C-alpha cells in the first residue's frame, strides 16, 4: 500500500530569534493530505504549540519566532525574543494523525555557535602558520565545535537527549571559559 513518507528538517540557523522547520516529505499524489498537524515543544515546556492546515501547506518552510511558538506573549510584532538553545520536540502528522506521523528531537545550538564564531573573530589568524598561542586556541575551539557536533548527534540521531545536553552544556562552559576576560 502506497502512503505518505513524512520527513522534516530543522536546519541550524544563525538567527537567534527564528526556528526554521522545513517539510521534506514525499506525498503520495493518490492520497489526499488531510488534517496536517505540526506540534513543537520548546525546551522547558510541557505542552506543544500546535499549527494546523490554516498555518501551512504540504512542502512548507516555516520560520517561527518566539511569539508563534508561544514563548513570548508581549511585544509581538515589534521585538522578537531570542529562542533558547536546547531540545525542541517537533512532531508532524497527517490523517490518520495517530498513525501517520514523525517525531524529532532537534538540538538548537544557535547561541553556542554565536559564542564560537565571536571567539574565532577575536583570534588574530593570518594566512600563515599561527603563533603557538593562537594555534592552541584554534585547537581548543575545534574541540569545542566537535563537542557541539557530538551533542547534536546524540540528541538527534542516537536518541540520547540527556547525554547530548550534558555534552552541550560542557561545550558552552568551555566557550564561556575561553571568553572570560577577567579569569
């Protein structure tokens, strides 16, 4: 029996106020897409924000801000709050919704990547072999980036969210330590 093959992606973005969700599903043209439902649970929230067919159509690309996710309730339309790094649970279904669905854990690391990139900007890197002090900082930053990649892999592919968040938190701690001006 032919059916829809549901698939979503939540690519990393450098926009602190946007969570991007892209529908990469393959829909069977012989079966109507009815009752699409997208549910997103931000980190620290117990209940998801729901989006229905009034909010999107199959093949959608959504750029969701804090107001749309139910995180920010005041100042919507004038200022957007920064979305927290952490695990966002993203579930997408079509009718029959209890049977045809996919669910993902997405580890958002945007704020950590901002810290990482700012530390790279602060380095005096030239198009030649750097001095030992710069080389050591580059090696530390490379290790931190690998920790961030490992955290994402653990959360998104290995289905080990606690372990992934522990590694993410350790990477952020290392970034903060490298950024400390008065340590």
